[in-house]
């Protein structure tokens, strides 16, 4: 898996967008995210608030992938 930070960007409204398909290593296992997906805080994807999860990793500088 590659570094997911190269695949997403944070939008001015606080949401996260993905430019291409990516696999994230989430708390419950791997998550496939498709290009064009947009995630907002409070939106749950595969049991995870992905925007909040990405913010925590972005703030800590730790990539959310292996």
C-alpha cells in the first residue's frame, strides 16, 4: 500500500477528497476508497468517521497506511 497522503486533499469546507483509488489501514482493517470520494466529519464509512480519522493522522504526521 502506498502513502494515502498523496491521494487526498483537505477542502476549504473541512471535507476530504480523494484524487485516485487508495487503500487505507483503518482501525477495523483495510478500507478501499475510490477516486472522487468526499468525506465530511460525522459521515461514517465502514464503521469509521473517515474525515476525523484522517485529521488525526494529518495532525500527527503519521500516514494512515502501512
